[in-house]
């Protein structure tokens, strides 16, 4: 997804939320905004491992678009 697409989606959401009248939905969105996402230690460990791999071998990394192109070719 390109930056322009993301910006358009954000603006659309902001517009929708600004016109929202359903109090229960507003409360759910507020709760969602205030929720803290729990990240488990095993997830942190995997991230640390991947960051270490990247730092040790930065030439072996593919950008997202290239990786997606390769996956689509295999389908």
C-alpha cells in the first residue's frame, strides 16, 4: 500500500468518525484506542533474532514489494 493510499484511508476514517453518532461505536473506538497491546516475550525474542540477522546480513533482505512479487510468481 502506498503512502498516498494510506493518507486517503486515514482521511476517510477521520471524516467518518467525525460524523459518527452511534455512542456505542464511539465508546468501542475509544476503548480500542486506549487498549494496550500485550507483546509476549516469545514475540520479542523472535523480533530480536530477526533484527540481529538483519544487522549481520543486510544484503540478504528483500523489500516488501520484491518479496510480494516473488510470492505471487510462485502461486
